[in-house]
């Protein structure tokens, strides 16, 4: 996995060491549900390899996004202290690094500077996703305009 393209690119060496020592490996098979929309999220998921599909109940079973190696999921629930905003399903054989939110919160309390770096990384990740979704909205609007002949 290329760390330069992942959430982890925002962390320093000490942070990465803690991250890798604190996470556990979880293998997921295609079709396995990892997070369910509306349910509490107990862990942060980091994609080591494979691909996860993001699904929204309002959109049916069709994936609205995909997250590959270096991606992180569950961070919005951590920031907002809210249930999962989407269902996450393994789209292929996937290896995840899983970090319990309780361990992360404790480490942030013990090392506030880590917390600053972590939340900065989360903010950048969410911002990148928002920019990507703007592109999708623009494409949908253009397609709609073409269909309507405007």
C-alpha cells in the first residue's frame, strides 16, 4: 500500500508506530457487511488492501462510492458521535486494520498533540471526499440538463 495516498500520510512516525501497534487485522469477504447505516460504530476501519463499497439505504443496493487501500471509514461517526451514515460492504477480499474508538479516544487524551494531527488528517480526508462528491453532483446535473435539453 502506498502510504503517500492514504489517511496515514498526515501522521508522523511516532503516530504511525502507535497506529499499527494498536490496530488488529480483520479479513473481510465479498458481501460482508462491516458497518450498517444507522448503527453505532465501535471501531475505525483502515483499508490495507481490497475494496469497500459505500451504500445508502435511500439509493438501494447500488454502491455510491468505493474505498480502496489507504482509505479510512468510521471517522465521521467518531467526529460527530453519531451512528454510521452509510452501510459499508466488502466489495472484494479485503484486509482491514481495525482500531477501537475507545483506544483512539484514550490515546488522544494521553497525547493531545496526536489528537491535533489525527483530527487534522480526518478533516483533510473528509474535505477530499466532499470535493469528490461535488464532482459527482456536477456530472449528475450535466446529465440531467442533457436529458431535459437545457
